[in-house]
């Protein structure tokens, strides 16, 4: 597993590039590499914007699917209403509200776990098979 700390804005790019490199090595085609790097960019940006800092974990999945799993972990304010946060166009910061729903559409799995005041964990997966 590879861990990328998110502490400053440039770490968002580092996470995106690391995910794309890993996806390419695993045999994902260019279109999927781009889907993965777009989702990572959005979710790493959410960590930076809403929680200030956190971590991105990259790992290879073997069972039951082959693919990549990327986990975004922070100890920020948390998301009080996850269903609302997943809605296209909903934002607490006057932004586009497209990061989470967009990432969900690009990946095979997206799961949000969050407790208000404790932090947020977002898990995404892209499968090869
Ligand atoms: N890591 C996080 N910690 C706390 N709140 C979060 C986190 N990620 C997302 N949220 C909440 O979920 C909302 C929706 O996130 P999403 O990424 O979809 O949209 P956005 O960041 O507001 O806008 P966009 O990503 O389109 O610029 C955010 O406005 C914020 O309230
Ligand atoms: Mg966002």
C-alpha cells in the first residue's frame, strides 16, 4: 500500500499522479486511468478544502474483484448528511457540488463513512475484472 499525505494544495496533484501511475502499471486503459485520476483529484481536494489535511491510501484489490482501491481519510468536521452531500449540485461551500456524485459515476464503488466532528473516510474502487 502507498500512502500520500495531504497537507498542501500540491499534494492533490501528487495523489492524482500516484493513482494514475499505479492504475497504468495494473493494466487499466487510458480512459480508466483518466476516470481514476479525476476522481482522486476531486476527493483529495475535498480533504484539503474541508478538513485541511488527511491521507490518501492506494492499494491493489484481488478479491472478489481485481482492481484498485483508494481511500481518503481525514479527521475534519465530518459530513452531517451524507445523502445530501452525494446530491449533484449540493455544496456547503458555494462550489459546484459535483465532486462526490461525479466520482461515484466514474468508479465502480464509492462509499462514504463519516461522523460529525470526527472526520470522513471515502473509499473508491475501480475494477479490472
Ligand atoms: N472530506 C470532507 N469533509 C467534510 N465535508 C466534506 C468532505 N467532502 C465533502 N464534504 C461535503 O460534501 C459536500 C459535497 O462535496 P462535493 O465534492 O460533491 O462538492 P463541493 O466540494 O461542494 O463542490 P465541487 O467539488 O464541485 O467543487 C461539500 O460541499 C461538503 O459539505
Ligand atoms: Mg468537492
